[in-house]
């Protein structure tokens, strides 16, 4: 046994030293193995929790969206149905009031004297007034009951003036006369200033009320003088068992139609179904929800679930129902309108409801990757610390090793248990005192705490994001409806004019566009035709389009020639055009008696003309300068002679410049080929042929410009 610098080699001291050294090495090795095991266990636990949290977030998000949809759609649908039904219920009450008053009046006719009445006076246009019309060949002076019925003037005027729902109220006599109250006295005069006759006993409301013998609502029909869609509530009045009169009220449905069109946005819309299961009002232009005159009965649909849902919605308020139609899933909710037997349907594309969840999961993955990266960095630094700690154990002895082991391992074990305990609705990981170690364990704990808070915050924000999208979609839909209302959209446009037929369409590239068309009667024998294209797209172009359309029509109605109209419009726009926008315009005025068109072109596309027994061909007229480009411009006027059977086709550059995926233009030649595929077709079919040809050419490529067309067929007298 030797002693070197006080240490005995081979003696008891060396054995004790060796024993302590072996113990320290064993403890250090055991500690290192434990730390590695805990780290691997932690990584596995984090990955497992990540998967479970994603599943939980998806479930919570879908449940939240389902609850939001069920609450909002069901309440919204019921409220819309209630508001709409309240309109018809109030009108029903008004008509019953008129019926009761008229019954009392005819039952006590000896107590009343004949009350004065008069035909419509154009000076009363815009003011509520009491008027009389009669059938052709009927002398109102010979009516036995007209003077007695005129005693209802006061109640009818009061009813009309105090209601914002009625377009008119009336009482009709069996001898072909009608007394009514409204504010449209100017609508009842012909061009020569004569009051129109009115076929009282031929109207559906008269015949249905007499046949039913009780209060009825007619189906949707166009008003005889304004062509506005509406319906009539009417009821018969009897005296001594004989028909004495028919009373009733008109309701215009343009507000309901406009409101329904305004709901089409972001994968959702509202439609109205009749008591016969037919779609009455809908913003959809294609598919099963398209509103048309001979729409099918949805209760007879081959989709049994959908047919049963329609039957239920016509009877009672439904909950939120998921229905698959043509391979797509929709959420639907319905609420009936008891007065008419109609129902209101709200429809939302299921795919739209999944977008917030997918966005939240993507954001969660990003946060999780950041947290996991921070954890790996911390784990690397912890491994280096463990190595240093192992070296220190050789010098610090067993007590220090145990103390340090406790400091490192226990917080990790506690964190692992807490993370493994997270499940279901308990998604909260909070900072605890045990994690306040001042090292990577504290950083990791703070990361998990932040992740937990952000997860709860994203679930809260999903509802706010959905509401904001709905608001933006509603505003764009309103802009689309306003623009559509500015253009003629009721066809046939002039059913009383057999000498010509006209049809036009506009498909905007965005929600609102810059193209516009117009046609209007300047006088009894002159028809104005307009086709124009505003620079730019979207809402600014739509506003400029409205101004341009109004100016062109106003100046044309003064009787000026096409060139004079374009000159006046150009000067008016250039006077205040700080945004330097412009519009190309083709303006023509057709003499409906002779077929002669006087026209002028302000930088627009060439018109296309087809004479009888011929084909469509370009008319290469002389172009003037664009409207809005330079003040003081002059435009040249020229003439086109249309023979009976000829057609005129107008369009914007969105047709010829439509582009497919290979960047090829549709071009003028393809347009002429589409026109001449069936040159003798009606104007509506002509536009349909061109539209179909453009769609077949473009296919899935994006539409970069508005697609606007107009076709006029001159038939002659």
C-alpha cells in the first residue's frame, strides 16, 4: 500500500473512493438513462396530445358551427316567414273589413244615396285618389249599384293611405265596373290620353272569388298596368243571395323577389316555395331551386329525403337538416307561411361551414410546430446540461446528484401527467409553481400554456369570422341586385308591340360589372337601343355605368338624334370626370313603322345585322371617340335599314375577347358562327346559342370581362 499526496493507493481509503466513485457513476448512468427515457416519453406524449387536440378542435369547431347554424338559420328562417306571412295576414284582414262594410252597405241600400265617382285624372298621379274604370262597351251611367258602391270611397282611401303593403284596394260590380283607390292615376291613360278600359269580369281574382264564394288569394301574376309581379286577395259580397260585388286588394311582390335575390352569397340563399311545392322566388338560375313558371313539384323529387323535407316544411317549422342533392351536401331550414300555405327555405352549402375549421387547424398546426421546435431546442440544451451535470456529479457527491435529479425530472413527470390528462372539453394547460425552474422546462410549460390560450381564442373567433363574411356577402349581393334592377329584365319587354321583339342579358365578371344595355320607347314609333362598356370592373365601374345609362336615356328621350345624344352625354361626363373613366357606346333609334335605324358609335364594337333569308354579318360602321375621353367631341350618324324578319345583334368586347385556358380569344369569327348556327331562332335563343358557344370555348378558365348581349328582331307591321 502506497501513499501519494495523502491518498492511500490499495488501502481502505481507495476502496471507499472506488465504492463512492462506482456509486456516483451508477447514479449518474441511472440519472442519464432516466432523463433520456423521460424525454422520449415526453415527445411521444406531445405527439399523442397533438393528435387528440386536433381531433378535439375539429369536433368542438364542428359542434360550434352546427350550433351557430341551427340557432341562426332556424330563427332567421322563422322570422323571414313570419314577416312575409304577416304581410298577407294584414291584407286578408283588410279585405275582410271591406267585405263586411260592403255587405252592410248593400243590405241597407235604402239608407244611402248614390255617391259621386270619376274616371282617373292624370293630375292625381302620385297622390291617393278614388277612381272608376269599366269594361269595353259598358256604360257606367247604366250601373244599378255603382253609385251605391261609391259610398266606400272614404274607407278605401283610408285603408290605402294607412297601409304600406297594399298597391291598391277595389270594389267591382257584376255589370263590368270597378272602383279603386291607389296613387297611380297616370298609369291608366293610353298614348292619346284616353282612359284604358279594364276587363273586370275576366280577371282571375274576380272569377276565382265568384267561383269559391269566399275569400281567396290568387296565384302570382303580373299587374295589368305595371307588369310588376304580385297577387290579389279578393272576396265576394252577396245581397239577398245574389252576387252584389267583389272586393279586394292588390299586393306587389317585387320586394319579396328582390329580397330573395339579395340572399345569394357565400354558398347560402333563401327561396320561397308555393303550396304546390313549386319554387316561386329564388336567386338560383340553375338546378332544382330555379324559379320558373312551370317549376316541378319538389314533393315529387326522386330524392326521398328532400321530398319529405319539403312536405314537412310546408306544414311546420323544421329544424336544421342536412340533405345531399346531386352529390353536394346542404344544410336546410324551413318555416311555413300559414296564410297562403307557402314556406320559406334557407339553404347553406355544407362545404362553406368547414372552412373556419380547416383554417383554425392550419393555424393550430403552425403553432404546434413552433412549440415543438422550441421544445426540441430546449431538450437539446437540457441534454447538454445533463452532461455537464454528470461531470459535476463526480465532484458534488450523491446529495447534489439527487437534488439536481429531483429538479430536472420531477417537473417533466408532472408536465407529462398533466398533458396526458387533457381530453374532451378540458383543453386548459396552466402554469404551475413546479415549472418555475428558470430553464427550458419553464419555456416548454409557457409554450403549452400559450398554445392552450390560443386554441380557446381561435374557437371564440370562428363565430366572429363567419358573421363578418356574411356581412360582406350581403353588401355585394345588394350591389348586384341594385345593378340588375337598373337594366330591363322583364320579358317579353313589349308584349303589346308585335312589330318587334328584343331580348338582352348581362353576366358580370365580378359581383357587379361595368357593361350595360338598355332599350326604351322614345315615343309610339321610336325605340332606343343602347349597348355600352365602361372601363374597369367592380363597384366603381358599376357606379359609372349607372350615371352613363341615365344620361344616355334622358338625352335620347328629348328627341335628339343618336350623334347629338352621344355629344351631349360626352360633354356632361367630361365636365366632372376626375377619375378619368370612360365608356364605349353604340346608340341606335329604330323607327318601328319603317325598320330604319339611325345610329352612332362611340368607340364600341361593330354591330351585327341579319337580313331576311340571310346570315348574320358585321356592319363595319365608323367609330367615334370614347365617351368621357375628351370634351367637345363630335359623332357621325349613319342608317341601317331592317326589312321585316331582319335581326340586329349588339355585344361588348367580353364576348369576342373571352379567353380559354390556352390564352386563345373567342374572336369575331366564332361569334358569327354561333349566331349563324340557327339564324332564324328567336332573340332569346340567339343569345343562348352565343352564350353556350362562349362557355364551351372558355370551359373552366376564369371570366375576366363582363359578357353582355342584345338581339332585336324587326317583324314589321
